[in-house]
C-alpha cells in the first residue's frame, strides 16, 4: 500500500508545481574533462559549466536581512523535473545531484545554493526545496 501512496505523493507534487509555477530554473554543473596540460593542472583554465534546465519549478523570493545577501530565493522542484538530469549526470539520487551543483541560474542571475530540503513519503523522494542566495 505504501508504494501506491508514494506514487500519489509524487503525482500530487508534480501537478501542484505545474499549476502554480510552471517556470524554468537552470542548475549549473562543472564541465567534465579538462585538458592534461600544465595550465589546466595549475587552475589557470576555466573548465566552464554545463547548464541543465529544470521545469516545472516554483520560485519565490525570500526576505533577507540588511547585512545578508542581496537576494534569496527558494526553488521547489518535483521528482520528474530532475529525473532526466539525474540519469544524464549518472548520480544515484536528486540529493546527490543537488550536492554536486555549482549553483542556480534564474532570471539571468547566478545564485549559490545555500541548502536543500528533500521531502519524501514511504521512502520515495517527491519534492526538492533549494534555498539559494545571490
């Protein structure tokens, strides 16, 4: 019975994300494979980044303190939004995927990932909340 309930939680989260958000955010990952020359080994070559668009997501602005970061956002994304990127990157789960991300690109601005919260039901991850700062 818990397997059916977990699938229901995944579908409910996906439906809400599509209905309430429907926007796209882009996760940034380090590009793989640097040349083997001395300049790259010394860190003098920028390896670049790989962009992975994630949709549908809900992005909301969070309040910030005067002495804190300029902008702070929370991005909510569902399991199926990350499924393709998880398989492309060859990682075990959404949690590992978000741990390896360099940041998030949203509205032309790059945000640093401050933290993640993963909601799960019956052992199945169904919603990922990422807090990011600019």
